[in-house]
C-alpha cells in the first residue's frame, strides 16, 4: 500500500522560508517521478515542481528561482525548499508520485501572512 506523508507546512511571514518533506512507503521510490502540487481556496490544483527518477527537474514559472525540489532515494523522501515566500503561495501543498499509476499525499497547509 503506497503512502505519501507530507510534513513541514505552517505559517510564515512574507519573504520567509519553509521546507516541505514527503516520505514515501510501499513503493520502489527511485522508480517514480515525484512532484509537488498546490491548491489554493477556490482554485484548481496546479503543479509547483517535479523531479523525475533520473533527477531532471521542472518548475512552474511562478516559483522559478525561489523553490527547489530535490529527492533522497536513500530516505524515500522528496523535498521542496521554498524561499522568498509570498502571500499568493498560500495553499495546501500535495505530494505526488507517478509511474504507471499515480498517488497523492494528504496535503500540508502553507500560509504566508504577516
């Protein structure tokens, strides 16, 4: 049974940083492309960043230069380092895994506010 468990969300002031983690289990982690999506109230879920099994990365334009995705296959974990946070980054952030099938975590709330 695949499980993706996110952590690291919270309340941060504009300009601050957070690091999200997603611990995976029940899967051969290194085989999967991993990603972070987010969904703000009243908006559709959108891709933030992804990293392939070969460690190629892809970023949404709105986070380029501010966020960094990385993975540690020895820990079955994918990370999202978020710097320069803005109020518009406020959303629930979801971990995503895909190969032949896709899986989602339960989400972690990120709130950027002064």
